[in-house]
C-alpha cells in the first residue's frame, strides 16, 4: 500500500525525475556489464547469484548453520572481490578517467570492425605472397549451419595468426573452407557447394567454384586465395571479384561486410576489373 501511495502522490515533475533516475541506473548497469564482458568478472557474477539464491533458500527452510556460513561469505566476500579483481577495477577507473566508460556503442563496433578487417587483410596478404591456397566464408543473414556441420568445429576468436595456421599446407584443417560467424572462426575444413554455372572460366579451380556456389545460394561473403597464382578474389551475391590488390581487397571487403553502399554498384566496377585482368 505504501508503494501505491508513493506513486499516486507523485507530481508530473517528480514522475519524470524518478523515471530518468531508473533509466540512468539501468544504463550504468548496462555499461558495467559491457565493460566486464569477456573477463573473469562474468564468472564472479554467476557465483554471486548462486550464493544469493542459496541464502534465500536457507532462510526459507530454516537451515541455520548453512545460513550463518553463507552470511559470513557475503560479509567477507566483498573485501575478497576487491583484492582478487584489482586489475579489472583499476581498468574500469582508468576508463572512467579517460571518459571511455560512457562512449557510444558505435565506437566499440567500429573498433571491432577495424580489428576484423585488419586480421583478414594481414592473413590474406601473407598467404597471397606465399601462394598458400585459402577459402574463407563469412556468414551474413543466411545461416551456414548446414555447411558448418561438414567441417571441424572451432568456435575461436578471429585472428590473422589462426587463419594463416589453418591453411598451412599438409596440416589437418587446410583442405576445405573456414566459416566465420560474426567475430568467431566457427569451423574449418568445411565443404561448400560447387557452382554449376557454364559461364565460369575454365582457368578457375575448385576453390573459386565453391566460393561462387555458396554465393549463389546464400548472401555469404567468400574470400579466395589462389594456390597457383596467389591472386585474391571475393565472391558475394553470385559475383566474382578477381585479381584484387591488397588495398582493393580491404576496401571491397569493408563495403560488402560492414558498408551501407549497394553491392550492385560495386559489382560492375570490380567484376569488370576482374575480367580485364583475367
């Protein structure tokens, strides 16, 4: 009844301030959770929730000894948290001091996109110079689970070192395609559908046919490094963009993966260049 009376007594101005107060609290909690994502603190939060639930259960069922023990853990636990997670707390305070805690999420997205593009550029450049054949497919809207099941599950963070090591010749995972989902290498040694188009140049091998085949049935982006010539290509929406210099590769990959420009505008430019140099 007291809570109801408090809400009924609110003036419009007080209601707005209380509403903003709640929104601010939720925003701070959201930013804190974003900050600790991927750190040991996530596991800590899970442990705290388990202890709180156990404390409630012991009070309900009158388990006095266990209730006393859990209360001691809670009383001294916060001091232990400060000691154990000193690096994470220091990092959070440093980010507050630099004004990074409340930065827009778009800034974090841009940073992650740049990291992914740089990893792809570095790995493709390395393999192209040494003529190491590679086939990398990036999932977009259409799911690729059907093809992921044909390979070896990995679920590893994307890095240039990992991609290069996968395609080193005569290693267990080099034969087949790598499939990426968001910022993860989901699987390696995957089989992709081969294109049956009669218009494909006969000089193109199985990797290019597989890349085109996948682009004909999904919206995935597929990167091909030729083992014979070291040439770099990208397939998307049934189009093959061949013989890309590393800077052109970076620009095109960024546009078809993260950009807002229409792919149809890019297709004529890059496909024409591929035919000219083909």
